C-alpha cells in the first residue's frame, strides 16, 4: 500500500514501448535525433504555439533551475511562495544556476494572491543599487499542497507581474493533473494566462525521467541551450529522453495517465471521509491528499503496511495530530486503494 509519491510508480506502457522502439540503430546525438523533431512538433501543436522553443532534461530540478536562470539576472529576486519547490526542495539549485539570484517569498503557504505579490514587488525598490532587483514570478501548478490555481487566479497574478515588466515561470511537475482537473487547454493554462515559460512534467505522470522546458517566446532559446550544456544537462543519447516524451504525448497517454491518477485520489479521498479522527488540511483537487490524524492512527496504519509521507515522528504523544501526504498515480489499482481504506476504517 504505497502512497508515498507519484515518482515511485512504473512507466506507462506507451512510454516503455517508445523507449524500446528507440533502442535500435543509430541516431544523432544531443537532441538532433528525429524523434525530438517529432516531439517538438507535438508540443507546439498541443500548446498552439508554432514557434515555441522546446527542450528536454531529465529532472524537474534541472528544468526549473535552468529555465529560471535563463529568465533571471544574478542580482534579481524571484517571487515565489514559501512552500514553492524551488524554495524548499531543490538544495539552492535555482540560486546556484542563476548565479546568486534571491528567492523573495510571497504569502505564507502554497498559493499567493495578487495583493500579496504586489506588496512584495513594491518591497524591492526599483533602481536601488543596494537591494535585489525585481525578477520573475514563479508559480507551481498543481501546488505543493495539492491545490489548483484557477485560470482567473493565474491571469490576475501574471497581470500584476506584467504591470512591473516581469515574466512568469510555471513549475508544471504535475501540469497534466491540473489540466484535466480544470478541463481546459494547455494554451489556456499557460501563455493565454500570461505564462512565459513552463516546465512540463513527465516523470510524475508515467515517464521514466523526462521534463520539457517550453519557452513561449523563442528569444530565450539560444541562452537556454548554452546553460543546459554548461550545466551538464545535455544528454548525448538524447533519443531516450525524446522517446519517453514521444510515447507520453502520443494518442493521449499523458491525459489518460493524469485522469487515472486524479480519479484514484478522488476514490481514496471519498473513502477517507468516513475515517474517524481524520481531517483534511486542504480539499483534494488533483492527485495529492493532505490530512491529519492522531499519532496512534499513523502507528496503526504503518504497522499494517501503509507507506506515505509523514510530517513528524511515529514516536511520541499518541494523541498529537500529525500531517500525512498521500499521492496517487496512474498505475494504482482500485484494489490497492480499497485495501488501504479497509485498514484505515478497520
């Protein structure tokens, strides 16, 4: 009963098949493979941007850090929430790749409001040589607490950034989970909402290890290519990245996987509502569930074989409430979910 992360699941069959198909013969290196040509065309069509610059890297940290470095000067401040992945989970990779840019925290959780963003931007005086300069806005969709920015929220936030001449980058590690939950198009959730660049996640949704970086303005293309190479993230056997993304995008596998992951979370959440003592921290909106339980219940669940994220120790006051994170992916069976619910409600 493994609910620790959607990073831990298997490849989607379409991705695995594409990898096997690519593992034959000889292909040009470093992204010049014909598979990548097809991937680039697929992404441009899906996002309705024929001139978008599209690149692949193997990790989400590389995608976020390299993209932000391309959009940020070393003396800039990047505006993000305190819970942003770039702030708490990337070991200062954004600061390293940007050459020292500062992360300027907005709000007090996983989401920010336009008023909070405006106040934080105004907190850095424009043109003051003694302080950080105003840099890009970063948003995460799905957020680190499993919530969604609605399209109107995205437009409002990017609108504030644009008032100050600032671009917006979206961390889309779970982009497709948000897309199917909002029932919108990729264009509506990105460039039509004011997003300038995106890390388009594959790893958490059925790929072995690939993320796309998309610049809706191709003016950033050459600098990103240089930064990717200098940062040691340009694969020589690039076709294995290309093949993953090709299999992921072909015949709607990416959408199918995200719908399955979200549906699994909904099934799990529906059952957990009947568990005595459980309280949701946030209402589940995609494929992550955050809830609290008394420590004694965590001890019982984990003794029964359940594996999930836990924000605290198993030893201590049995009545103390501790937060848990449950994550579902496309491959999870209803039987697995129902076994966990039987344990939880037993």
